[in-house]
């Protein structure tokens, strides 16, 4: 056991939950609003499927201030309002990568060129991975109906006005929350007990590949990935390997994959995982080949708000508990 290594799974889990709770609450609120107010015809018409729909979903996701954890409830809600699998996956890939908080942090710590490369990679990867998911389910339309229906271990989506918002918020919290918590717990255990690799392995030709492999089991949201990448670049890691890490890390964490597996199925998880990993590695090699410079602007300093996180975590846990009770009562009546 290495000295100074933190081996407190419960403390790490609570800390991670506190950190991501504000973002997840935003996603739950937006998701519930979408379920209760957006007509199915709208999403069915614009995001039903195909390459064009994947591009539209990517562009819709770019301006939204949602992290990798908070995008999941909104994406699942969109699927249940009539959006196709491809556009939903494109939305999940693009939105957290272009979260305004992570982009401001990237601009401050890694400079405008790295930030531009990250945005470009996110947009291209989202379209490619979304369309790949679309092709994966082509001629297998029965698999696109795997989302739970009303009364079948999943939420009812009857709402059409704001008065249905409280019910939809409870339904979505009880449906998505437990799976996300399971993913977070698995990520914490992996992050605490997997040995830290030497940074020097991230500066050579295999750097982007190793960065992708390292990021796969970890829960690293788009905001948290940026300071880690900046620190590793300062210690000698290549810019390309850290670009790979900041794209693959938030996109392939266990929490995200567990929710996609639960609601979209194993074939979509496989297409998603392969697609985003290959896109991230390719972007890393391109960045190293071009020689993307890193310049710390020093104009932005991240600050922690533990009280906000604690309050958000408490609200989140209450919502999840109430949502689970709501679903149990509903399913038994």
C-alpha cells in the first residue's frame, strides 16, 4: 500500500456524489420538463433517425450546460418522447464535451487551441457515434423498443402540460437515479484501487491509446477531467493523449455506460464504446501530429462550493428515494 494513497471508498463516493449532484439535478429538471411539456410529434419529426437527425441532435447539445452525469436524464426523456437512438447517442456524446463550464476551464488551463480541438472532436465524434448506433440497430427495430413502458419498471410519459412536471420528476428520479449510483460506486472502487500508471507512458506513440484505456473504467466528468489533464501535461504527458482522455473519460465512464445499457441495450453500448474510443484516439494522434500548443491563460480559477454540493446531494437523494417509492406504489396499484 503506497503512502498517502487514499483508500476510503465511502468518503470518495460521498465526495463524488456531492460534486456531481448540482449537474444531475439540472438534468433531472430539464428531463422532467421535456417529458411533461414537449410534444412527441416535435422530437419525432426532428430527431427520429438518420444522419441529418444526428447532426441536429449534436448541434442542439452543443450550447447546453450539462455535464456527462446530467445529460443522461434529458437524453432518456428525449428517447421516450420519440427521438431515435442515433440522435440520442449523438446528444449524449456532444453535450457534456461542450459543457460551458468545462470549456471555460479548458480555455484557462490548456488554452484556446486545445479548447477548439476538444469542441471539434466532440462534434465530429457525436455525429459518427450517433450514426454508428443508428446503423447498429438497422433492420432490428424491435431493439429500439427496449425502454420501459408505463407500468413496466419504468416511467409513464402521458404528461403534456407543466402540471405533470412533479410526477415526471419523481418518475425520472426513481428510474435513472439508482443506476447512476451503481455506476458511480463501481467507478469509485476502480479509481481508488487500480494502480496509477507512470506519466511517462503517456508521452510516447502509445500515449493516446493508453489514455483511452485508463479512462474507460473511471468516472471522470468533463469538468473534472480538465484539471487532471492540465496537471499531467505539465508533468510530461502529450497533448494528444490528454485530448483523448478529456474526450473518452467523460464519454466512457461506468456510470454513463450502465445507464445506456439499462435503457438502450448491449448492442448500443458496444457501438457507443467502440465509436467514441476510436474517435478520441484518432483525435489524440491528430493533435500530436499537428502539434496543438497548450497555453495557460490564467483567467479562470475553479472554485469549490461544498455547501451547494451538499444541499444538492441531499435534494437528489430525497428525489431518488421519493421516486423509487412512487414507482413501487404505482406498480402495485
